[in-house]
């Protein structure tokens, strides 16, 4: 099956007004629950390597406390990968580079 030529109307993309773009950006920033968790509970630096299960456990506790649905560990790992944290499978489990849970001060 070869490439199909697009009709002119199919080639155009919608370009929403600036007000719509800004409102959408603000909404997604406000709804960045994972980003909020990273900001509140994690340290980010290339020197850190952490078990994915440790991060996920902390995420679940935080998400439930924030009345958010934590989702699956697979989705969690994919979301972190989309943010640039790299995963490496080891004998100890999957390790994520560049992120760690902040130490808890009691």
C-alpha cells in the first residue's frame, strides 16, 4: 500500500487562538499531578538511581493522600520515562536514573 496524497483540507492544521492555547497550558500545568509529586517528594539529579518499586510505593501513598488515582506501576514508569528518567533492568529490579525520594524528616 503506497502513500496517499492528502487533500488540501487534510493538510491544514487547526491553530487555536492564543487565549485557548494559554488556557490549555494553564490547565495542564495545574493538572500535572505527577509533576507536583516529583516537586514535593523527590530530588532530581543525574547522581541518583532508585528502584522503580520504591518510587511507585511513595507515589501511591502520595496520590491516595491527594485523592488521586495512582494507576498502574507500568503507567507510572512510562510517565517517568516520558519526562526523561531512564530505566535499567537489573537483578535487583528496575532502576530509574536521575530521581530519588526525598529523605523523610520526622
